[in-house]
C-alpha cells in the first residue's frame, strides 16, 4: 500500500510498528502470565491458555497488517488443504532466516493451532520476547556437545526430559509444535563445514523430531512438512522489512503419523537407524523440491506487477 516510499523509510516505519505492536500485546500477555502464577487453580488453567493464545493471535494479526501496509513480498503457498485449527501437528521446516518465523505465522494463521517453537535456553534473556516465550510455555532447550557430555555424563538425556515435560503441557490443548530440523539457520559457511550432502540444506537432526513423536504420539495425527524457498540474494529481516524480498514460495505437505515413526529413539538402535533413514530421505526430497521451485522465485516477468502490490498470499492447490 505504501510501496511508493523509499525502501529505508518503509523499512524503518515497519520496524517501528513491529516494536510497538510487540510492546502493546506483551502487557496483557504478562498480566495473564502473572495471574497464572498467583492463582494456579486447575479449573482456571484452560482459561489462561485460551487468553494467552488469543493475545498471541492478535499480535500475529497486527504483524500481518503491518506486512500488508509496508511490504512488497508476495507469498505463494500450496498444500494447505485439510489442515484444521483444532488439531495437533508437528511442523518441520528448513531454516534460512528469522523471516521464516514471520512467513510461517502468516501462512498458518487461523489454519492450524498457534505455533510453539523449541528455543535455545539463552533466548529467554532476549528483552521483552524472552518473557513472552516463557509465558506461552515455549520449551527452552540446553544443547550439550558430545565433548561436554563425556565430561558430564549425568546430564545425558536431560534435553529429552525437557522435551517430554514440554510435550506433556501441549497435550491439554491443540497445538502446533514447530521444529527447525537443521537446528540452525542455513549459511554457506555452515554448509561447507558440515560437508552436507544436500545442495540447499544442512544435515537434518532426527532426535528432536523423534522425541516429540514419542512424547505426543497419541495426539499427533500429522506432520506438516514445510519447504520455504527464497529468491537468491538478500534475505535478512531488514531486507524483508524494506520489501527487497519480492517473492517467497511455501510448499506444504501433510504426512500421516504412523506407528513406524514412533519408538524409543535412544534405547532402540534398530528404530534409531530406521528413523534417521526416514528423516534423511525426507531431506533429500526437500532438497530436490527446493531446486525445482527456485525458478518460480527467480521469475523476473512478474516483477512489475509485484512492485505495485503489498504483501499478499496466493493459495494455490498442489
């Protein structure tokens, strides 16, 4: 809508609105969270959860309006058929930039339950947002290296305990558990260091997905596999705010959760090998899909029409 403004001006105004919107909705969010601490009555628990989720949806709704007002990014989505807001989902995706989170929140807004991410423990100290994530019961994980666990074997399995505790909370109300399977954002440096066999992806980490399925198998009916494809070039949060990311393609595929995907990942070596093969195969298909979809975001013929529009979403059937 305000695409006539210079990029830097539009990006600055958009950033200001994101900040103001976050501060505004954090006030009622903190208030409900404090009430939950002061009055932890069992019959009030679902009331608190619903209020917190509604506040979060209001925050996302206002963020989406911000994108409609300032951005020129066109989001083309396929595969949303059959998703329900009152269901339990495990959402897995490739991860390239913090923009992924805004894209995912926009695409799945009111289509599946509120997305809850597994976060690094250090992120709880992020100003404003850290407390908001805590209030919303986002699980904070502490990742230990193999070298550290050799020196501190008593901490082995601690991350699994945290995952299971978090999933126990998720069992009382429909939720979408979000997992970036690569564990970190894609960069060329990380890709080279890992010697990843994939052209467009880092190596997947199977453990987190397996633990969620083991903990929530009775509730989870589907895995929502998301592939996000950006055009080559800048893709930072600032680039997104300034409208420099012209088009994003999001491919969604729903995979049923079968008995073959649920098992004891740590204790059963045969299951662990089988599950790792499954996640590696999933990532091979995702890598090929990204290669196939890249020409769609590189299409320069649609640039003129995109320049005159604000952030939009085309829902295309597979």
